[in-house]
C-alpha cells in the first residue's frame, strides 16, 4: 500500500490527512491530525508544524515517517491578516475638570455642590460655605472620619473624594451621610478652591445629574455657551455610578476629531476615502474601486502608518522586496473604543467612535517550493505543491453527505475568509477576503475593555452562565442549570465561560447580557458581512440566488453560533447552508488536506 499525505497550511492551524492506495487502485482514508501553524503561513518556519502534524497522524496508525511515499502541499502565498483600531473622536479636558468612574465601593447617595478643600486644610474652612473635601491616601479611614466628624457640626460638608478604596469604611464612621467617591488615584491634581459637583447613584443605578449637560448646568450655574462646552463631559459620564465635575473658569473642554488619515484604493478605479467617514463608506468605496491591485494610506497618519507597518512585516517574513508586497483587501468595522480622557483624575475612559480594520497582505512570490524542498531534505520523502487552496477545499467539501454540484464553500479562519464555487463542468471561482476570527477577538476585547486578548478569545469561543448560588447557574439563554455537588465558591456571583470540562471565570465585572451583546454583534459585523460579500464575488453574475449550497469549513465553522447566524442570513436567498462534515467524520475540519488526496486520485501530479 502506498501512503500519501495531504497537508493544508492555514493561518492558524496546519492540518494533514493520510490515505492509502492499494495495488488494485482502491483508496481509503487512514488518519488525520492538526497542529498550530509555526510561523507565518507560506514561509519556511511552517516546516516544523508540518512535521509535528505528520508524526501525530502516522502515530495514530502505527507507522513511521519512512512509510510515507508522497506529501502534497496546498499552494498558498504568505498572507498576513492584521488588525488595528483607529479612534475617530476623543474627549480632551484640561485643567483637571472632571472625575467620573465606576469604583466598586462608592458610598452614600445623591448629589451635592461645594468648594473643594483638602482634608489637611479643613481647619481653614469657614462656616456657611458648602465644601467638598478631598483626602489623599496618606490618611487612614479612621483619621478621615475623625477629622470630618470634628468639623461637621461647624462646617457645611456636602461630599468627600478619597484616593484610597475606603468609601464604605469612612461612611460607617461618619455622623452625617454624604456622597463619597473613592479610588481617585491623581487626587493631588484636584484644584483646591474651585467649585465642584459630586454625585453617587444607588446600587444598580447610574448617575443622572452629571451625565446630563443641563444637570451640570443646574448644579454649577452655567450659561448656554458653558453648557454646550460640557457636553463631552456629560457624554463620558453616561452609565457611571459616581462622578465629580469641577468648574475651572479657564478650563478647556472640547471633543477633537482625530486625523486618522485617508485610505487609497488602487484598482480598476483609483479612489480614496477618509477613515472618519466610517466603515460603511469605506467598504462602499472599496467595492466601487473594483478589483484591487494595492491599498495604502496617507503618510504620517494613523491608518497610513498601520498599512505601512503591515507591508514591512510581510517583507520581513517572506524575504521579498517592498515592491512585491501588496494589500489586496481590507474589512472595516464600526465599533466603540475606550479612550483615556486627557485631563482626568482617575484614569477615566470614554467610549468613542472607532473603526476596526483587517488587512489582507500578499506577496507575488510563492515560497511553497522552498517548503517542499526543505521537507524532502528533512523527511527524505517526496514533497510537491499540488493544488490551489480554495479548489482543494471545494473537493474536500464534496465529501460532506447531502451535497452536490454546483457547490460553494466558505472557509473561515483566523485572519481571512475564503470563498469558492465549484461548477458542474469543473470550473472554480475563488476569492480571498480580509477579516475573520482575529478581528472578532479584537472587537470583543476593545468594546468590553478587557485587559487580556486570551479572555476575548475565550468569550468568542464559549457560551456563558452566571453562578447565582452554590448549586445553580443561569445560562445565557435563560435556562437554569442545577448541580448536585457544590460549585467552587470562587465562581459565586461571577459570569463564567462554559469551556469543555471546566468553567472559566471572567474577572472583569461586566453583566452577562452586555458580554453576549458585544460578542454576537462582533460576529455579525465580521463573519456575516464578510460571508455575503465573498459569496457575491464568486456567485454567477454576482447573484447570490444562483448559489444552491454553501458548506462552511475551517476553524470558525466549529463555533457554537456563527453557522446559525450565517444560515439565518443566507436563508433569504434560499441557500442551503451548514457546517461541513468532511468525509462524514471530520466535521468542518480537514477539507483542504482531504481535497489534496482526492485530486491525486483524479490524476494530479
């Protein structure tokens, strides 16, 4: 029996499939394996991952590497799917004009207005003047409470700002209830003597006066022009549980439009558009430009620097010249990004409009022959570059039960979304689109303000639940799950991700409903939009209704909700859409590797 291996080098994973050809010409699939891709797709470092995957697949059938007669590789140019976030607006506040954040333990409730005074200077306070006291971390909560209590009978103390996380401890020792905001790390920047308004909302609520420009005007007695100027402050405080706004007569409060730069499309038409126009206009301009030769950006701008950096990275990994590097596609997505507010006192952020961009970069060189030569040298097995990736994926997808020609495939990976349609006469039309799983992870991380990209990846992959007691959990679909044994107390009250065999706690205090909303919205913006535009490119006469079947393959096809989203979106075009089941056993994985073996049986070299 002759052993043949098909090897698919993907952006994220390298998959292999091993088959055997008997002397009588009969063929059967024997095993498969998958490993993380080592290095950038289509470069020499891929060899290490290929060897590891081959060894795993051969071990499964108990055969050595020397038993292999031929290795068939997919033909793939190096591709980088890079992502970046370009903020369109930001709030600029100078002279320390505001504090507004969500400490976990503010105390008291209500709003108050008064003159700012530091705790160490409280002895200089005068009766009849309302005060907001600011206390640095050098004072313990006992000292703060003692000093305030000693002056409360004489002074009109309306509110308190603390540097330490001790609002509740101070409140429990005060003789009068006042709103208290804590965890203000830059408290030394508070301008003593200025008028300030402070507000703390009840648990489960958000502030109302200081998140409303007219509320700020009421408390700080502003005129119409001043009210207009504090609108960015009010917007940045929406949804906060506590806030302080300080009136600085010479302060400068404005909302800046950032020069994010222009994108230049070089295609059938040479067009350009400013990134400030937003994702829809960017994508419409891309479509109008026709078939793209290259994309670059305005020099010395955010987007220009990003696109230049991507090309430089590709040149480094592919050992190609800059003139051989081209960006052939981008996907732009509107989103919100937390931007730290200039002039804030507690590291506050404000959600501002942004555009997320994924770029598809290719080189004209095809170093796959170098990979094949290196494999032959190290494995002493013949290796050939045997097929275009999308064509091989179509052949592999045909092994899914219930399919027939014409057949379209969507291969959704980490960096790109590929589409192909295989006609009854053997003709294949393909396209390669920027944007897939990595962009979704970036959107989730950005919109939720997560510190870790790993957490964003896990949120993308797994459904959620909220541990509401030690014996039950509320799932994201509203169902209740009960347990006979106690849940680990560390998970109590937390949102958890339901990974296979374990729970993963989300450390950030974000409502489950909010996480679910952001996750689903990100997947729709990237996968659904990209799938429709990719299928429209390969469809006969660009008419989606002329595609009868779509098989979903690749890593993202294993997602617990993306296939259902695509099925729903494509149902209006009467398209049968679902996860592939390669060879009836592999699920949506291994389509290209399987196609490489099938093409060998069809007479390919």
